[in-house]
C-alpha cells in the first residue's frame, strides 16, 4: 500500500491536495484522528486498497500529537510505504486567505485573534512538520499545488532521498521549506537587457546569456560540488526529502537557470524534482 498523509496549517491548501489525490484514484479520508490511523490502514489493507491518502491536522484536536507514534507503528506493520507532506505558508498569506474565504480558523475561540490562532496551531504542529516533506504554498496557486502533489505521488516507490531544487525570488521572501539556500543575486542579471527581461531562465536566449558569463559557471559548479559532497550525509541522516533553494531578485531568470542546471546533474544520484516558485505563482 502507498499511503500519503497530508497535514499542515489551516488555509495552507490541504483540501486542494486531497482532492487532487482523490481525482488520481486514491481512496481519501479527511480529518482522521491520529490514533485511528493504524486501524484504518489495517482495514484497507484487508480490502486490498493499494493507494490511500489521509488528511490529518488540528481539526482532529490534540490527538495529532500521536502521529509520530502511529507512523512508527505503521512501519512495524510492514507492507505500507508512507509519505507525509506538510503544507505550510507565511502568516500574512494565511490571514489573507481566511479573510478572502470568510472562514473561521478551527482554533479560534473567544477573544483570540486570527494571528494568535495561527501561531498556536503552528506551535502545536511543530513535531509533525519535521516528519516528511514540508511544502511552502505561500506563492503557489491551486493548479501549481495540484501538480506539485501529483509529482510527489508519482515518484517511484522505494527507499532513498528525494532531492528538490527550487528557484525563488528574494523579493517575495525566503521559502519556508528550504533546507539549503543559495543566493545568486551577485551574478549578471538578464533583467537589465530589454530583450531578455520578458523571458525566463528556461529560454535559450537567457541560458546563452548566463552561460557566457564565467562567474555563472564557477558558482554553478561550486553549488553542485557542495550539494554532492554533503548529500551522503543527508542520506545517512535518514532524510526523505532535501530542498535546495536557489534565489535571485525576482525568481525569473538566474535562479530558474540554476535550479534546472543542478537538477540535470543530480538525476543519476537521487530522485529529483524541480520547482520554480515565481513562475508557478
């Protein structure tokens, strides 16, 4: 059985992710209390379900704190490949989303403000956020989030680390899910060439411009060597995912080129995903 667990902060996109998995043929359960997870999995295994997705969060109350133990119990059961995706977003984005939908935060009560409810939820879920792949949805539209979840779900089964290269723009803020961050803003910027400004780091003209700059090649090789040297250490640390974020000013040219360049060079060493946050925005 492949079991995908979706958790995260309220307003971060869990419903979008679960609906996409349901459309992809997963048997989906929403708002399951953590103590019931082994029982559910055992029942669905007996009924020969092979693809299951479960959303678990603070709507189930404080029982979410039991999730780490339940995951250990599932591992002991055998026959289940578990992937946990934790969706996150910046506080200002979450506040805006609640304002737009006019929904009430599940932890809001009495005189508690929305910001206070978000802070309390973030603190309560801290032990869960480190269990799997943490995904910052602050800049992701629903279609981009659906594609991201689909890519994660479609990865081949088996052990090993998934290496994610993500481009981003510093002017939009640091991504919350980055494990390693590299800053390429010191390199020549195609933005200042009127011909290149509307293009992206995936266009041949921008690629040609960047590859003509000797310092671009040197920095790319330095980052590649750093990641390659330390990747075995992250594997030994039993990491399931490692997110390497490359940032430039706007997230359109230099960082996009670097993320694609690095992804191409690591595909024979790990399971690789690449995401361009500003382009997907």
